[in-house]
C-alpha cells in the first residue's frame, strides 16, 4: 500500500523554513523545488505585515507556472487575492510582460523577466529560479542583494549548468567559506528516498505506468541518459580540469622550505625491530632535529599526514600559523617503504618537538587508521583528528583549501616540482575536487628504482591546512605530556617531553 506523503517533503520543508537572508539550493530536476518555494512566497506576501515576493524565471512559461502555483497555495491557505493576472512594464521602450497576484494585505507576488533592471527599486523576498541558466546572474544578484538592507531575502535555486558557470561559482564560494549563505543540496535519489515517488503516485493515481519506485527511478535515469549526472545527481558537467592552476601553486612556493626525503630498501623490513628503531632514531636526530629546533617557539604549529606503506609515500606537512594568521609550510617529510612501527616512531619524534602543537589531521583510511589511532591515543583526540577521506569531505573542504591558496592564507610551500605536480593532480571528478584513483606521478630515483606518487604531498598539505583552519581546543592549554607506552624505553619513542604553550 502506497503511503501518503506529507504536503511538503523533508527537503522541501528544510528549504521553506530556512531563516537565512540568502539561501542557495543546488538541486535535481523536477523535485518540486519551485512548487514549494511558491508556498513560502504566499506566506511572505499574503499575511498582514508581510512583504512583497518577487520571482525571476528565465522564460515566460516558468513565470506563468510559478504564479499558478502561488494561486494554488493562496487558495489552500485561504488567503484572499484582490487581483490576479498579467501586467505590462515598460523597460527601455520595450513592453515586458509580468504576472502578478495582489493580496488584501496590500502586498503582492510579482513574477518578472530575467533582467536586473526589472527588480531595481523593488523590495521584498526575491527568488531567482534555475539561476544557472540566466544570462546575467551576477547582475541579478547585485540588484537582489540590495533588498537585504531593508529586511528582504534572496533565494537561488537551480540545477547545474557546467562548472564554469556563475551559479557553480557561488556554490563553490559558499563551500569555501567566502560567502555566508545557506546551502542546500538535493539529488534525485535523495528526493525519492524522502517520498518523491509517493507524491507522484498520489498525483497521477492510475495514470502512473511504473507501479514500483525502482522501475520509475530507472526510467527517469534512462530518459536523461548521459546528462543524468548533471540533471539528476547535481554534478556539474565539464569537470575534468585541474583544480589548482600552476601559476597559483607556484606563487605560494619558496626555496627556503625544506623537504626531508628517505626511502628504505625492502630488506630494511627484515631487520630486527630494535635495530630498525636505533637506525631511524639516528636518522631523526641527524635530519629532523635541527629543522624542528629552528621552528619559532612562540607560534602555533600543526600538521597533516598522508599515510602509505608500500608504493606511494607517507608525507607529513608541518604548518606554522603566523601572527598575521597566514599558515606557512615549515617542513615536509616524505617516507618511502617505511615499516609501520618506524612510522609511529617518526610521528612521535616530530610531534613531540613541535612548538605549541595545536592540531594535526591524519589520513585514517585503510592501514592509515592504525597510525592515526596511535597518535590520537598518545596526544588526545582533541588534538589529532582521524580523517577518512570521502567524497563528502572532499566536497566540503577542498573549496576551502583552494580559497586558502587564492586568499594567500597558505604560503611558503617548498619550491619543488614533485610537490607542485602532486597539487596539480587534484581534479574535479564528477563534480568533486579530489585525486584520481590511479598513480599521479612515477619518478625514477637514481635512474633505476621507480618511486610512485599519488598526490601524497597534496593530501598532507590539504589535511594540515584543515587542521589549523578548523576550530581548535577552546581556551588556553597549559601543555601536554607525551607518555611512553608501558614497557617502552626512551629509544623506542625518541623522547617524551612536556611542552609548555
């Protein structure tokens, strides 16, 4: 038996109840977004003390359909309409058709043409529908945002129309934290999961050919074919390009930032662990200790770590936050074919010596989970965040990472071709900035041994930037104590120390 869905489905309820001054909705086609927005337009204009509701569509058919939806909602809410029909405005000598509903409250709903001039001088709640398909979205936004001065609201809702589109740029700017707008995202499958099929079945009744939800969804996806990713899954097309340009990356690079690289032979893993520990400790004291001692003891530090055991590299990027809040890379460590226990040893050696170590973020996917958990146990989960890299994490955080580059809040990267190419390997895949699954570089070492990379420095830097950018520990901390594991000796961990912040 088909259940009766609520009047507004959950994703529609979230949209109409959003109190933000500016709200943006990247959505699938045909999920009732404009229809539910019309309900809020009526509730904005019809009651006493309300304000005008303005609608901008890119075609006459859209505006007529929206105003019909508003009329339906007005009847359902029992609001009296004083007048309903077409009006004509003169714009630069041209007659522009609009649709209008006047309410007894003295306010109106006005559906206008897609021209910035059409809303200048007006005040209220404005909806820009299918925003990605307007000829001058920046101009419309400029005119619409003026309404916020006197308490208005702005609503943008649209399916995608490519990555190089002003609407997608607005979405990216919101995710990057540059715009403080509210952001909604609803795919077709998410809408179905929240009751869309039941709503269609209720409306169509016996006319509905597909008697099961699965069959109906399959038909819709088949109908859209190759465009389904953009039209239904909310993935902007033309998204195979490089995420960070070479010019942008190189503008943030300096010669002074050191990279410490070490790759161990396969035979090293067969050496008794005590001998490996002593050899690695000697290497840390020779290669890392001088660099760690050179860090400014008065500034905050953090790090990001991308884990690998065989093939790719384990990379740690250490960042320093200056008094100007710019996050500068001060040290990069690249480890190849390093045993698990020695990676624990090196992480401990480095983190124990970071001045004012505020936060670290570590790759906790696959085998990296063990090392990330070890560090979180040792330094506390408030300081070490264990990150499982997912499409959702990339979608939310990569735009902020890019913004750090563009706003010069991330600087002093090592001037190195491999680090640069790791960063250039980040690509927008199915609408999400991330690394491709395949190896991104294959370098030769000494002309014989192949050293594989998979954007390792890019991920380490991405996580380090995230670690220092997100909210850290509240208040002032008096320091932390690194406690050795039971039975461990000093050589096992390098040393354990108290760091005063």
